[in-house]
C-alpha cells in the first residue's frame, strides 16, 4: 500500500505525497493505520494520526475560505 511506502524513509517529497492523499480523502484511514502499525509500530501510527489530523484541519479551513 502507498502509505507504507510513503511513511517509510522520511523524505520531503514522500511526506508531501502523503499529505496530498490525505487531503483528497482517498485513503481508508483505519486500513492505513493497521498497515503502518504492522510495518512500522505504534509510534508511527501516532505520527500518522497527527499528520492526518493536521491535514484534515487544513482541508476544513480551506473549505471555509471557499464559502
């Protein structure tokens, strides 16, 4: 799955790609969390959740500007 690849080695481009996927809401977050935990551990899940929360906050804020 893309999440495992994108959350692997920390590269700016990979993080930006993950942010784009999260922003577009193209991921099943529960499945993604399970994959991250299986391959990278619980700490990585917390980091993923934090990133997902940040991206969702930005998406909602951007949507408010369009109204």
